[in-house]
């Protein structure tokens, strides 16, 4: 049993390989997964809380038929859970999201993308 | 020196984050500030899955180049089209160039600091690859860096370092290991590691396994 199994068990529909490992289409999906695993380990939320938050997003109407938005739902669930736990607010997350996008655009090639690079900060 | 590229500045940036990339970075920022996660721990978890991210398309490109001289020629002349012919495409405007290792020259690719790493072809970059010291050291002392990775090249073999630009990404075509004449492309692809396609490793030899 590896450290990720509780997260896997609590995440219905997670795309998996034949070996049972999660499969990510893009790096950010792996990062979102890894953050959830860590928050779990730290006891920030229980697995039933996570399962409920994720299902809530997964069963919303308007999902893509090919389930290609699975990790969009994952990120929405994680965002909701951390705001419900008063770790942050939706406004702060939205602000930071825009800030990161501006930072990326403002970062020249070859330099690390840092939040400080956002000209609006 | 005057910059002549002003005309396309408005519709093109070196770096770009998609909405979801930025959302995940936002979460990471908040959670890090609150001391709930640390980026190193996240990297370590992601690293566990590095080979499972992206479809390992690059390995199949290399295997095909080893097995089919015509494809290798095409790859050499127009890597973007040759790779696209297999159905593997990066983001719009992402041009690829294939650089072939030979007995005379070993190729090494730097630069994954920004968002330009072609992970859809190469898989996820290793954690250390994103560290600024790697980039600068690889340029100054490539042989020393390779040595640290356990890659010792023959004395006479030159090392060529490629720094990707915003428009051009590189894939290294490692040398085909000896004794692999009887392998099919599927088996050949298994010998091609992510590291061998960025030049910090060599292809596995037959029987080395994963």
C-alpha cells in the first residue's frame, strides 16, 4: 500500500493506468493531485470530506461527456474545500490566479516564472 | 541593438499559463503561505509519477527513427512535421527540432524554467531540471553536469548544449544501443528514457529493463 491509496480510494472516477496508478494528461493535474495527497496526510481534511467535495463537483450538470474535465472538477473541489475550511477565500484564489497569469506573460523566456513578476502586484 | 521583432509582440508571449495552470499555482501559493504544504514535498510526489505524465510520445518518435531511416531523415529535416505525422502535437506554434547524438557529438538540452518545456512529447521535466543552477552550470560545464548524472562520455565526444527558444523546442535522439537489431519498435521505445531525450542520460541497453 502506498501513501496515495487513501486519496485514490476517495476519488471515484480518477483516470488510472492498468497498474492502478493515476494518469495525468498535464503536469498541473499531477500538482493538484499531489497537493490533495499532502493535505490529506496533514489531516487538513478527512477522506470522507474530500470524497464529498469531489463528488459534488463531478455530479454537477454540464460535465463533458468524455470526462476530459475530471481534473477541472478536482481543482474546483479542492478550492471549495479550502475556502470552506477558511484557509483562504474564493476572492483571494481568483486574485492569485489572475496574478499568476500576468506573471507568466511578463516573464521573459529562460527566466523562472515567479509571482513577483506580475506587474500588477 | 535594435529589435526587429516588434511587429508580432502583441500576439505572442514567451510564457503563458492556462486558466487551470494558474488556478493550481494560486492554490499552491496560498497553501504554501499557510505552511500547509511545501513545494519540495509536492515536487517529490509529482516526481513519483513523472514517467506517467504525458503519453511518452517522444520515446515512440525515437524508436521509429531508429527503425526507419526514412523517418529519421524526415525528423532531421522537419521534426515538427515528422512528429505531427504520428499524431503528437504540442501547443500551437510549438516547433520541434530533433538533434541526433553521434559518436562525435552528444547533445544536451537546457531551459525548462519557463512554460516552454514540450512535456506532451517528452513527459514531465525532472524536478532538478527546473532549478536555475542546472541551466547555468550545464552551459558552463556540461561534462561536469553529465558526470554527476553518471553519464561519462568518451573523451573525444563533443558536447553540444541547446537552449530552447520561445518558438523552438528540442528533442535529443539518443544513439541506438548495440544488440537491439531484433527488437520491434515497441520494445525499442521501452529503452528510451525521458532523460535520454533531453541528453542527461543515454538510452537503456537491452535487458536493462525499467
